[in-house]
C-alpha cells in the first residue's frame, strides 16, 4: 500500500488532469513536451480507441510533459459511445494543438465540427493516425457536406483523406482477423530513423492490414503475419491474392504497418504524417509500439533531437484493455472516468 500511495503522489506532482463534461485533459509538468499541446481524437466502433488513446495521452503527459486533451464520441446521454459517429465535442481544442493523434473509423461529424479538423489539416500541422484511421470518415453519396471528399469512398478524392493524406485507405484484412497476430519487422535501411530509436519487439494482436503506401512514403515497420495470436508464434507461410489480383506469399513481401510522409496539402503547406495500421487498445500493451508512438510524437512536433536512446513508456495507472470487437465497448462510461488516478476523489 505504501508503494501505491507513493506512486500516486508522484503522478499528482508530475501531471494534473481536468475534465470537462465531454473530454479530459492531462497537464504535463516536466519533459521535452512542456508547452506543447497534443489533441487525441478517439472514435471507432471496434478497436477501443476510447481506452487506448487516454493511456497513450497519460504516457505522453506524465513521462514527457505534454499537455494532452482526449476527445470522444459522445452520445445524447453524455456517455462515451463509439457507435455515435456524428458527435466529437471539444474538437475546437485543435485550434491550439501542436499535434493531432487520431484513431477514427467512419466518422460523419457535422460540418461545424469537421471544420476544426480540416482547418488544422490545412494549416500544415502534423498528424499521427492509428489503425482504422485509414478510413476515418464516411459520407453517403447523397451527402451535401462541403467536406464530403474526405470520406473513404470519395470519387472526387479517390480513397478520401486516408489514401490521399495518410497514404492508404481500407483494403482488406491481410492476416486472418482475430486468428493471426502481427510481429513488427524493422527494415535495416531505416533502423537509424529517430522514430525507431530504442524500438524493439513490436507486437500487435490485431492482424496485418493490406496496404500499399505511395512511393513518397518511408516504410518504418513491416508486418509479419503470425500463425497464431502469441508473440512466440511462427510466421504464416501461405499464399493469397492482393486486392489487385496479384498472388504472393502472405509474408513475401510483407505488408507495411507503419510509415511516414510529408504531404503537401492544397494550401501549399506540408503536414508531417505518421501512419500505423496497428494501434488497438490491446496493441498498446506492446512496449515497442508505445515507444514508436512516443518517438513519433516528438518527431512530428519537431523535437526529434529530444528523443532519448530509450524513451520512457511505462503504463500510467491501471490499464487492462478490452479485447477489440464490435460493441465490446464498456457501456455507460463518461470522460471523467479517465481522469488521472491521483486526481480522483
């Protein structure tokens, strides 16, 4: 008990948290991120971003000093509800953000909310995108939204925001969903990239997505499809066809699962992009993945010289993520429940 009390006191000194009705903010106190603001946009029906992104935000606040604001999909009862695709309160926080981290899927926000995201993007600010963010937005054919082209099914902007900006849209589950996990393999050519400093043993219990980023992308990590769901499982060795009908081994070549881009948007400004098709809440149990995302945050903001040999990525507070799956989210949870443990009364 004494150890737990000491830990909570230390957390209280290092970080404070404030909760509005619909979001939570962690105020970092010490570290290279001091004075910088990261806004996290959670909102996917399957991969428990409403659990994973608060944990990632706490790590960046407690261990690295960032101010971190986490937003959620909120239903009419004020509860976190990933199935509510049309409401992301607090998105105005992007006006003061130095970095936006997203794990979204098929969102269809009203234009007055979407405007804040688009304004942030057009300002040339950096974005880190996880898992289903490749298909973050969805607009029906009859939609009259001025932001319709951002939808993954867009004809005006093929593949929408995912393909055009992040480097890929939704294609397919390359590994077998919920049966074949992912081991991250770092190509020798990029081993010295600052985002990969101290990164080892990347593992995700989510499967590899089919992905073909454009030629201007730098591939940081490839995804080795495993025969099972454990890190010790052997690589899968069967053959299959890509979406374009090309037959190849499932691991020959491997699909990329993390890459960077420098995207010049329509205003002529350049967005630094880090995309990974890993990133479920359960994937964040991987120390290697957490370190890649922490390093990526420092890189995206222009603090790559501050990336240490082995960035601290210890979990903050209790973290027992829910296994991914549709409608597996915890019902009735409100943002206040993600307050820092040291701040709870």
